């Protein structure tokens, strides 16, 4: 077997150096460091590798952020080696594989570690197979067979500790948590050795494996499915190993390796069956062990070059064309050697690492170079070198198919290996030479400078010396300097210093001068529309904005004629010149459109008076812009088969409405070209003529149709004609389409009959299994390019198959005539589109006149005595259609209905009607049959079966709440079922229908009418109702009645009011039912009074306020004030202002009306001058309460001075005396709080009645 070499060096990462076009750096520690694989995620670069401590090598997992430079590194604490790792974006974790690497140990272990993005171990496992082992490759399959186990690991092992024994290949399928789905080993059937170095995923879920087969060291490639089962493989000619494979979108596979015969790298393309498509070897490359593809299909790979000083290099091939090398690049800065290159590509970004030895190591040993660049490898710069290589074609063919056999083994899991953190550092790589330059832009006296810097290490310090006199005038990349004058020369020097101290100087001599022409907002092109008769358009050149940065401007423009600009395009040129002779020229065009006319609208309609469809009515709207006083249209056409009729026009403003009719003879044109000649007369007797041309496509004015028809299946052939065919001019083709009924859609598909001239459709019923649908299309060479008919239904009638029903009737006895049912013919093979005829005959085969329908109602049978059970009366009917006829016989059978079923009675007997909710027992006495069924009804008409009653002869009703009928039915014949029934009436539930308490007299009510209407309507004999009338809690009257209605007039006693709650108690004295009514509140009578001060001191102006309480709903009130001298003119409101010089008695009169009712109320007030009050009404006007806030917009408080503890009623009236708010309350020393937000803004009066004795009034104002 071949000796296997496993790299066992490790490295540590540090922060990246940011170059001008790429990220790169040298990373390492005080020990020897190396890299084994790289992956970039976002801006973090992750590297697996090794670090050498003493004689041992330890696996490392490290991260560096290429932007911020933050680094993290973790190493295993036992001698180990990571061989491969993969990133899982779903879990945001890494899976790394490798093996323990104790020197001289031929029975090592396999290791698996899961890291998070911070290089911390999430989980790990150590596997120990029998013998030596190594995990080679791990992949995350994009299309796994089992989505829960997307990871696959390739490993090789020696099953025996003898190092000379053949290797075996093993596959492992697992998840990110290191749970094993399966483990499988495969080996050659003939005992040959097969070493597998590489594995990758295929689009269909399979795996591709590459390596070498021994003896012979031939290249080998294999395919396994997603479950690890070997499918097939090939062995190739040539002495080479294959290391990596990748599938393309067309299912071809790229394979890389090394030709052992000459030590050269190999690349080849095979198809999905592994047949070689092309192959190349590269003289200057030793081995392409890994490669990647960028976003545009380029292949990038790395190797150790056998030329160019033995450096690590990167190859790029254009679109997988291995004969076309884009470039070969390397990074080199005088290192002793570079080894172990690795690459990772994401999109068009390339991440690259290798291991390097320096003559003066930055950190003390072998270091790691890393860079993150674009797919052009950053472009050639100070330390980035380009070389060349020429591939040689390679002839590779397969020798034989590889046969494999599965070998199953188990995995032993041991303890994981501990980890520790590792300190790393970073330094810049390859400081390039600092090169600088600057550009400038002149703007009159101001100069804008821009620095241009390449190389060096940022950040940069940029200084500017104006006049080159060693004085720094500006700093920064883009300064602006203002010079004192133009047309002068100046020396300018830029000094740039980078972060390492490199310095670059550059000087230039600049000339400051005015070379900028004036800035002008040039006039825009102008379009002027004028009537044709006007001929010239007045125009003035517009004033535009112009300016110069250094001097004044002189303007010169084209001269405009006094007559204006003529029709057409007129070019206007203006020049703007500054003092330095810089000129700006503006040109704009004034287009004068001398408007004639245009056709604004063309409408055509079919002339419905012409059945041929060859005539059209045209309506033309012409917009005339000539400015003429009159224009006359005339139409003509160059067609020879058209007649133009009935030309007429009207003029409205600038529009001419022109109508005419045209009739065509066959053949009809597809469109109608015509010319309208307009003769116009301009003001001043000038005549102008212009023409308007138009070509109007003609619409189709013809139509065709097919008629529905019924045909017989008798072997004849029928023809079907198209209506309207006689008017068609130029038939191109006639197509008939036929489909089976029903005719829900238009028949389509292949035509049933086609002809280039008109022929009717031939219909042979034998060719059709049923009714058909026919649709026709006629293709023409005129406006009617395609005419289509309706869908016609053609029905086929078959010989008749029919039946007729028989009638069973009941003879009721006596002299009553028997009324029969109806005979109905049933056609079993009825076609709804076939026509049928009927003729009925009596029992003597005589025609029954007028009986020609599918149904027949026989005349009444005679009232012959019936002694038998029944009697038959015969009839017949002849049914026919266009194909056949059939005679059907039937009869009427007359049954006897004279029978008695039995009787129903209450047992025990109860007086009817029953009380609401009472029950009864019904007993049936059979007379002719006890085969009975019970039924129940609540209306005496509709009965429902009583499934619980069965065939019992006695039945208890349970409680009844409505009238109920019980019925027993016996066996049925043709006669109605034998019936007997009993009716049990139930009294209505004691219910108050209407209850009223009505104050009598609209103006001055002094008594209340109480009205009661209730159910039941009348008491049964011997029963009555007791009625008790109540006011508040007091019985005011009672009465006994037998009907459903009662009234009572209530007059209050002396000192009492009609105000209060009225209700009634109703008792059914027979059934014992009692019901109480709702309470009806009756308001007190209307009251009018005056609120004002008790007296007036000196010459105060006081105000009297009229208050009206308890105005009935619907009344409208007016007011009038009086004094001792009579009516006060104009005082018709609720308030009165009293003059200081007057006093005495004042009267407030209220007149309220509603319909014919007219009520009047008076209130007097005695106003004393500086004397004691003289009250005419017993109203408390003292200040024993406060209302605040007043005015209020919502909430207000009422505070009583004596902290009353009693009950009362508060009522608020608006300014017309209408009650708008009421509240009952009980005072316990607290204030009353009122929410008046629902009231509109205005003045209100508050009335408070305490203990039905003390009444207080106050005025309240509501605001918004």
C-alpha cells in the first residue's frame, strides 16, 4: 500500500490588515503555526490548523474578523489534527473532523467537534475503530436523502494494526448534534486496495467518491446513494491520485488530482457515468487537491508551484474550460517558503490562506498568511505577482468497472478531548511604496484640489503648501483655495505622510484664469397655434435668467418682424458674452401652426333599413380651426361600387357635424377610404380650401342563424339550411361543427362538413347516437371576415315506450258525485325536444272531445248505489310522435267509504274549556277496528303523529296551555282514512293586554281614567275576574267582572294630587291565577310661578323669571307679562327686566296649545320697594342651597346648608317649561352630584321638592 502522510501542524489567527483593494495579513503565535482549511462567514474568517508545542502538534479552531481585527482561537489539549470542517447556516455552527496524531501510535482515534461562531465547543465525540483511522472529508449535503441527517463523513482505516494491510473506506451519516444515522464500510470484491481521498454531494442526493486503486495506482471514481449504498465506479488509466470532485449544473463532474508519473497536477471533466470528456495536466503545478467555483462559473484552485521559486499559487480557469487559464497569481514578500495553500469561494469573494516561513518571523516561527479578495485576486500590485502556465492535454480512459462489497462495522465512542484558549497576534503584510498626485479644477478665482494616493499604509496625513513657501495653507484630501486675481501662475505642493512614516511630495504650477462662459437658462421651444386665416403670430422673446461668475454679460438676439412670425418653424438665436469674451449661445424654435381642420370623430352604424347589410350611416365630427366664417364639406370616394347618399351637415361653433349614407354593391371592401373637401371663407373675402382624408374600417352588418329542428330515426337523410345566406357576397369557406347534446357550449374541434361554396348541412340520424348541436361558421373576404350562427339543437325521436297510471277513488254514498284524480301518461324514452300527440277514449272506445294532452281528468262518476267493495271504469289513450304510436289502457276503481271507526270522550269528565295549564284523560271506544294511530293538532287542521301513544285506548294529555285537538286514524283504502277526533279548548293565559292611566282634561286635569284590557276575553259560566286598582301602595277601588275590559275614574281627595304611580291587580276567581300590571307614573298638573327678589333697595334694576312646570308633551307655549297698568308690550319671554322707577304687582301669563286644546296659566308677584316681601305663592326663595359650578359644562354639585337627611325629587325644566331631567334621591348629609353633559347649552330651572312639603327653585346655566 501507499504510505499515508497526515499533516499535524497547527496555527493561531490574529487581526487582519486592511489594504487599499483587499484584506490581508500575517497571523501567528510564538510557536510554529499552519493552516489546513478556511471558511469565511459574513466578515469572519474561520481556519482549522495546527500549532506545534514542543514535539507535539495540536488541532486549532480560530476566527478573525477582517474588518475589526477581533480574533479568537481554541486548541485541543491532546495531540490532534483537524482535516476538514463545514459551516451549517441553519444551526449557525461548524462541524470539524480529524484524528488523534500521537507519533508512532498505529491505533489512533477519530475526533468530531461542533463549534459555535465564537470558537466555543458545543459538543464533541471521539471514535475508536479497530486499527489506524483518519477522517478525510466532511460535507453538508444540499439535497440529503434524510433531511434530519444532512452531514456525510468520509474516512479511511486499517482494520489491523499492521501498517502494511490494505485501507478500507467508510462513510458516516450524522446530524449537527453528532447523532449517527448509519455507518458503512465498502471495499473491493477482489481484495485489491481502494484508497478514497475525496467526497462531494450530487444534485440528486447521491455522493461522488474519488481516490486511487491498487495495485497500479490508477485513478478511481465511485458513486454511492444518499444511504451509503455503492452504485457503480470506474478505474482510469494512468498513475495518478484523484483528490476532489464537484458536479456542474449540466451533471458533468470536475475531478482534480496528481499524475504520479511526473508529479504534475491533473484536471479533468467526466459525465454523470464518469466517462472522460477532457483532461489536462499542468507542468508548473504539483497537485490540485481542492478547488471552488465563483458566481460566474470560473474555477479557482490552489497548489504548490514547481516553478516561480516554489511558491503557493492560485489558478483561475474561465467557465470550467481547463485549457483556458485566466491567470496564475501568488502573494510574495521575500519569504523563505510558502506551503499548504487553501481556498474558499463565496459568490465572487475569495478567501485564501497558506503557511509561510520568514527569515525574520514576525511572531517567532512559521506563520499563516491570509487574504480576503475579489475573484480577480485583487489585481496585480506591489506584492501580488502574475505568472503563466500552459496545460498539456491528457489522454485518460477507464480500464474496468470497480466492483464493491459492503462491510458493516460498529463505532466505539470514547471520551472527548478537552480544549483551551490560545493567544494570537497579527501584523501587516507587504507595505507597498507610497505614491501620490493631485488634480485641480478652476472656477474663476477658486480652485478645487483633489488628492490621488496609492500604496503606503493608511490612514494618511495630507498637507497643502500654496506658493511653495514651506507654509502649510490647507490639510485634508479635497481643499478649496481662493486666489486674489485671475490670469496668474501659482506653485502648489502636496505633502502626504502614511501610518508608517513614508512621505510623498508632488508640486505643480497652475494658471488661474476665467474660462467659464456665462450661465444661461435658455428659452424653451415654443409652439403657437393660430387660425389659418390669421397667417402671422405675434411673438416677443422671453426674458431668461443669465449670470457670470466673474464679470458682466452682454446680450444680443434675433430681431422679430413687426407683422409677427409666419407659419412654420422660426429659429431665434441669442448670444451672452462676458468681459473675458466667453460666449454662451442659446437657440430656440418658435413653431407657428396655422391650423386648418381635423376629423375629430368618425362613427358608422349599420343601416337597419337594408336587410342585406350593405348600407352604412356615417357621422363625422370635424374640428375647424381656420377661423373662417363658413366652411362647406363635401365627401367623395374613389371606389367604383359605392353610392353616397343623403349628405347633410350642421355647424356649431368651430365644429362641423357631417352625415351621409353609403351603399355598396358586392363585393364589399374591408374599409371605406374617402375624402372630405372643405371650402372655407375667411374674413375679408379670402377663400381657402383644404382636404381631409380618412379610411374607416367597415364593421360587419350581416348575420346568419340556424333553427332548432326535430328529426326521426327512420333512415332518411335531412338537410339543414342557414338563414341569411342569400345576403352574403364573397364566401371563402363554410364550416359546420357538430357535437352531442346538451348544447351547453359551442361545438368546436374538427369541422363536421367543410365547403368553399355554400352547401346546406347533410344530417343522417344513423351517424348520431342522440340529439346533436350544430354550429356554423362562414369565412368571407369582406368586413364579415367570420360569421357564426347560434347553436341549434337537432333532436332525434325514437319509437314510443309509454305507460299510464290507474286511479283509485272513494264512494262516499248518498247523491254526491265522485270527483276523480288525473290520468298521466309517462313516456319512458321521452326526449324533451321531441313532439308528442295524445287522444283519450272512454270505455266504449269513443273519442273524448278535447282530451289531447298527456294528462286527462275524467268527468264525475255517477252516484250509483254501491253494494260491492268497488267498481271499475275503463279508459284508453293513443300516444304518437313522428315515428310511431301506442295505445295504453287504464281504469278508475271506486271504493266504499261507508264505515265507522269509533268515539273519543274525556274520562273522567271535566268541564270545558280547561284552565290554562290543566290536564285531562281521553278514552277511545272502538267501533270497527282497533288498528289505530294517535295524532295531535293545535289548529284543528294540521295533525302530527304521537309516537309515544302507540295503539293505546286511553291517553293522558299532561298540562295543556292552548286549544288542542286529538285524532285517531284507522286503516286506509282508496277512501280517506277513517277518523274520529275530540276538541279540548283551553282558556287563554291570564294576561294584561293594555293598561292605561290617563289624566283627564288636557289643561287642568283633576282626575285620572284607569283602563284595563286583558285575556281571556270572557269568563266561562260561573266564573269571574276580580280587579283591584292601586295608587302608589293604596287600594283605591276594586270590582268583579266577567268580560275582558274595565275602567275606573279616580278623583283625588281634598289636598291630594293626581300625581303618583298607578297599577292594577287582576285575579281569575275560577282558576286562581293572579297577575299584576306595571306601574304608570302620572305627572302633577301644570304650574306657573315667578321667581324674583323679595324687595328692591334704592334704584336697582332687578329681573323677574317666569317658571312653568309639568308642560304636557306636544304642547307649544307662549308668554306675556303684565303690571298694574295692564299688558307690557314686547315682554313675551321668560324673563322681565323691571325699571328702577316701578314696583308693585306683576303677572306672568302662559298660553299653551296643542291641536284644538288651548290652556292658560297665571302667576302674580308683588315687588316691594325697600320693604318686606309679599309672597303670593308658597315657594322657598331663601339661600338654603348652593349650586356650583354654575354655569357648568357637565358636572355640578348641589350643597344644602342644613345637611338634610331625608328624601326628595329633583326636576330640571328648560326655558319653555319642558321637563328635561328628573332624579329621585335620599340625602344623608352629602352633596348631590349631577351629570348634565347630555343637555344642550342654555338656561334651565331647578325644582327640588323635599318630603312633599318644601319646594326650592334655582336657575342653572349650561355651557358648551
